[in-house]
């Protein structure tokens, strides 16, 4: 993804145009799909991660999860698939509850 031009605009939630209209403006939107949609999802994920880093609020984690659900759907997977895969990885390799930091090998 390196060296790709900046994307015009930004990905917004489905009901945001109606919110904008209720506030008296007319939003200009475009529907994207395929690889373009995935690029916007990647950008949105970075934005939401940055917001979580700045605030450390659980609502930002919920936004990250929502973007992950949308990315999974764009790749042909449902929420249940994503949660199942996460569970399988946790069963195989564990989670992050032990707070282990790898410092290398001897």
C-alpha cells in the first residue's frame, strides 16, 4: 500500500448523510467498491486507531470493531466468521491477557 495517492474524502457510517441533511446541508457522497472500498477501510481503520490512541475510550474501540466487521464483509466473511477465526487463534496461540512482551531470543 506504500506510495499510493491520498484518497479523496473519507469513509463515513451509513446514516451520516441523513444526519448532515437534518443539520441543513446537502452531503456529496460517492459509493465505492472492490479494492477502492478496501483502501478506504484501511484508511478508516488507521483513523480509528489514532483516535483510540489519543482518547483511550471504549467508544473508539467499538469504532475499530465496526471497521473490522466491514472489512471482513468486503472480503467475503461474516461477523460470525471473524469471531470464530479470532476464537481459533486465541485457542491456538492465546490472547494478550498475560501482557507478555517479547524481547528476543537467547
